[in-house]
């Protein structure tokens, strides 16, 4: 029989799954291990992606994380939902083949809107493949200039679409920045020894990693996160059954990693500073365990998909923050969404101080009322 959990129990387990609290059976200790734990991590905003890793690797600096990405412990591409994620380098190809291709279904419609043809897109793939061959890396601007030199339009959103298309087709990937410039490389050269999985095995691996890094979750949450059909999501969960446990959260069936079946369900009064684009919120469609619906507008102003960085207390969003990085300090502006006393203010500043330490800069705080 599935174990019955309260919403508070589920939130406690979810924070552990998200590696935001100590896990009873493991402690991923490298960029490669953290990214593999989740299967894929939101990374459309690079600065957010770096801190998502730093928040789960205490004591590491942004330089440490960047060096790990240069060592190819993970890479960025568009594996699902047309959104950039960090994925294990050796797993990028099978993930693109499993979930990335689903985003190609609407590509023809989008090309028509942009005035591009399928021949244009395929030519862009060939042009970029040739330009990057031999282990080269080109900045985004250089890639666009190369496409223009080949007679392909890159104005408006055309350039972005062609870069996206080449990556989803498994030809290119997003390599680490050079300075502030995004770069691209050939996927086959950046990850020359890819893991090869049969489709059912790939579904099972992805299902287990999603549940392990987010559970308790429903089958619909897995489908929404992965971009898979609900049928395929359920197929993957069934295939991963031995690694999962079933629970009921306020009567709703959910899955959790079997390693957490007997984990403590206490809710410590911890305070965290998380980036806006983090699996903590973006890993779920139903965020009510973590986010009061009354605070939705503050976290996602205008409901435009741009998430603000969050202050989290006992697993729940209690504020948002913005940072301005200068040469000598990082200035953090904090907007509380609930009442925080003086002691709580100090704890929030301590949590944000860990982010400043990650950057290697002193922090200055500006509280909004």
C-alpha cells in the first residue's frame, strides 16, 4: 500500500530530492554528479545555471563550476520543451533523440512565421557543421556571421531559430562562454563517447532521474517537465518501477525515489537563496507546495516566463531578489513577500552571502519595503 503523506511531508521530501537539504543516501560532489542526478537542469540563463550548481556544491566558486564545464562534465543544449538545459555530456545525444525531437514538430510552423524554409534550416546545419569541424568553437556572433556569409538570413529571430535547430538535430551544442560570449561546438567533438540507450531504457533512465531529483511527483509532472506524451511518461515510470516508491500526497498518487522511502520528513527552518531559473520551481507545473499562488505575480511578473530569484524559508518562497554585479561588490536587492523579523533578515543576508562568496565578492544589501 502506498504511504500517505501530508503536503508538509511531501515538501520536506521534495527539498531533499532537489539536493537543497542533505540526502540520506548520497551527496553528489561534482558538477557532473549533480547534473546527472537531475538528468537535466534549467540553464537558459547561464548565471542562474551556474548558481543552481553552486547552491548544491557548498564551498565551490563560480570559477570552479566554470572550470568543470570546460572539462565537459556537462554541456548545454535544447533537450526538451525548446528550452536550454544542462545535461550530462555523454547523455546529450540520447536525450535529444528521445525528447528534443518532439520540439521539432512545430518547427515548420515557426519557420513559416520567420520566412525560412526547411532547406534553409538544413543548409544552416551543414554550414555550422563545416565551420565548427576540427574542434573549433565559434561565438554566437561568429556563427551568425557564418550563416549570413552563406546567404542565410539571421535578422529578427531567424538566427536564434537556426542555432536552435542545429543543436536539436544533434549537430551542435552550447559550449562554455568565452568571456561573456556564448559559444557553440560540434556535439560529436564535444562529447565523443556518447552513451547509447534503447528507447525503453532511455525512458526508464529519464523517469528515474526526474523522480529522484524532484519527487514526490505525479506522472503528469514528469510528462510536463520532459515534454513526453503522458503515455510515454507512464511507460518510463513503469520501466523504472524497481527504483521508485509510490506515495499518496493528500490522496493524490505520486512517485518518489525508493531511497527516500524511509527518509526523515521533518521541515527544518532553513533559509536559501536560489536563482530564478532553478529546478526548485521550473521542475514542476504545479508549484503550490513551494509557492503561495498569491506570490506568483511577484515571482513571475507579467506571467512572461521570466522567473525572479527566490528567497526560500522552510521550503516555501518568502521573497525575491535581484543582484547587480560590480567590479568590487555584488549589490543584492531583496523584496520580502511575507513578514520577516530582524532575525530572519539576518538569516536571509547570510544565505545571500553564500551567493556572494560563490562570486568571490563582498555583498551589499538593499531591502525593499
